């Protein structure tokens, strides 16, 4: 279980999320916040080599690998408690490509879920969620994603387009970009007006998103050098008030 974390009243993250609907923290600042060793981060990043192919892509794509875990966080209690492995479900209104079905992905490895980087990111993300919405119980899902690309075969980090996830808060953390071009993160309002555009480049470059207020998406990726392997590794963690999305 991750340790409890409370942000000081002067911490700018909750205020940035409140003001704009999102916040961007670059990797050097995140590393300083989390206080993690390089060895711990290297071991965490290495686990992306062991992800499984996502077989639920309605576009027929085989460019995405992932693992998944779920947790609960109870108001007044510290940390996140991992739950039994379960499917990921999104309503069609939130995922027009792959929504409406229960999607079973390989479980996040126990050692990865319990690792210092994962626990630190869970703790920081929850602290932001609690600061914005105090006193809530949270259903939490964590997704390890790898998007692969090759010459003439781009990868699509968000094949459903710019979207809401149907949760309250989202943390999107860069783990590694390998021989990659593209992959800009877009933040828009519900009318599609662009509010921000940035690229998560370095390890631990992190975006916090208020999913109720803004939509997010990522542009396609391709290899910078077409002769070499190319991939984009990210961690996505979501916090939803109460329980998981209803399967309807």
C-alpha cells in the first residue's frame, strides 16, 4: 500500500489543475518531488519490455502493448490497496473505438505495482485528487502502455481521438521515447477548442488532467529513423470517485 501524501498548501499543482483543468510537470521537477533513485527508475522502466499485446483494438491494430492494475483508496485511510484483477471497461461515449466491452489485459506485475516509483506516483496523484476533491473514496486504474511504430506503420497513442476517460483525474507520465517522432499531447475543451499542446519528452514528464473539465489526446507517432525500432512508453493512472464504471 502506498504511503499517505499531503501536499503543502503552497504547492502549485492543485491550483494549476483548478485554474486550467490540467498541469504539466517536467521530469526534473517530478524526479525531485518523488525522490527516487536512478536504479529504481531504471528497473521500473525496464518492466515495459514485458508488456502484452493489446488484442482488443477494434481498428485491427497490433501496435499497442499494455498491462493493467486496479486499486482502491478510501477517504481517511492512507495509500492505495490493490484489488483483484478485473477487466477495464469504458462506455462508448468515452471510447468510441474500443468502448462498450470488457477488456482483459495482462495484470501489472506484483513487483512493479509495489515498486517505489509506482507507489510514489500513486501517492502524488492521489494527493492532487484529494486536494481538488477532498473526502472522496477513489477507484483507481493504472495502465502501462507501449505504442510501437515502424516506417509506413504509425502508432496511435489515442486511436479513439481526443476524449474524456470517464473518470475524475488522470495522471499521464512519460517513461521512455525510443527513436520516436510525433506524440504531441493535446488538451481541448468540450467544443474542441485547443487549450494546450505539448510533448512529453523526458522520463517523468507528467501531465495531470481534470477529466471532467477537459479532453485529452495524443497525435500519432512514427520512427525518427525508419531503420530502427520505435516506441512510446507511458504510465496512465486514473482516479474515479466511488467505484468502477458501470458495464452498460
